């Protein structure tokens, strides 16, 4: 009997007893009818188009931000140390992006210029971050 595995979204050939007594009652699979197979193809096509659109959006964001110089003013002491630190959250707020897109090992605690790497899916960008005292 052919069934569509709902977890992997693939068509599988299984025995009738396994399908009727286990997969179907637990809603782990559905019977592979022609209508269900068409729905599966449409869903796969839709998923691919969405993935392609997200990839294009990521590429555009990376191109827009790449090479930008961002200025953040913070409170600092006379020796050039920042009171507190500049974290991913602060940088993301300034750039209006998600903090998960920023590759920063540890928060920045010194005034000056810093090179920050950004990652948008497969695309990468970098910015110069200038930290100045208020």
C-alpha cells in the first residue's frame, strides 16, 4: 500500500497491516491518492518558491548593508573603556536586522572602529562599527 509520510512528505510503499493498524490511526501517514499526490506536489513547489524568495531577500539585505559605517554613541570612561558593552542587540537595533544575523564572539568594550561580520543565510556582509563616547 502506498502512503505519504507526513513527517518527511515522501511517498512510501508499506504493508497493508502496518498502514491500517499503525500509521493511519496515529496520523503519521495518509493514503497516497491522486488528489493527495497533487497536493504534495503543489506544496513542494510552493515551498521551493518561498525558499527562493527568502534567498533573494537575504542577498538584497547583504548587498544593502555591506560596507556601511555605523556609529553608536555610548557612555565611556576617560581611558576609552565603555560603561557596560555594545552587544549584538545594540548593533541589530541600529541596523534594523535580527541579532542572529550578527557574528560577534563577545560584546565590544572599547571605543574605536571594529569590523563586524554579518550573515544572511548563505550571503555574508561586513560593516565598520564606530563606537564613540557621548
